């Protein structure tokens, strides 16, 4: 009986410690990235539905939502293209001076392009074939790779609104306050 109590007590202590460790890690990532400037490599290439395009004005907006996806992740799982389309439309209604920057570093762009075409995701994507963005910026681990940037490309907020209604609500509040 005492052994069972000891095991339960130990399990509770481990859960508490692991939750505190995760919370501390999140705080550390946020503190490290808050205000950090995202560096843009030279010769960035943009594509819409797999076709080359020019979108250099994206970096000149007052606000940018930047999402970095690399081949370590399941690109189609991570992107949730239909949810991003909905989020983009909603955000533009709140804050028209915003751009959405998707940076993809992948070993299989053909698979990625098929996903874009099948979901009719007609927003610009940066193909980062040499992983230049991560080399310059040293992005944090998944899931801390979506950033709200200001006009100077400094991080104002970290977190993906996709699959997280609380973060989606925070983005809407931020855009409402800015207007």
C-alpha cells in the first residue's frame, strides 16, 4: 500500500516538474525572440502555385506574419493551407497593411506544390532551397516558428494561430488595437 502511495506521489511530482520545465522553456523562447530582427537573405525567390513571381513589397508592410517550415516537419500537415487561407482573409479585414510570408525549406518541392495547387493556396511562398533563412536567423524549434513582425522585421509576437484558437484571438486583438 505504501509503495502505491509513493508511486502516485512520485508521478504527481514528475508531472508538476515537467509542466514547470515546459513553461520555463516557452518563457525563455519568447524572451529570446521578442524584439529580435528577422534577417532577409539576398536573392529571395517567390512562387505562387509553383510559378515564379515577384513579391518584394511584402517586406514593406507595417506588419508581417512569417511562418518558417522545414523538411523536418510534415509540410502539408504543418501548413494546414485551408486554415491559413481563412486566417489570412480574416486578418486582412482587421489590418489591411499586413503581409503573410511563408518560407519553406524542403527536399521535395514537387509534393509541396501539388498540395498548394490542390488546395488552391494562391499566396506567395518563399522557396528556401539552401536553408538561408534558418542559417541567418537560427529559428527556434517547432512549434515556435510563426512570428508577427513589425515594419522593421522585429518579432512582436510568437505563435501560430492555426489549430490554436487562443493565439488566433490574440492576433485579432493585436490587429484591432493597431487600427
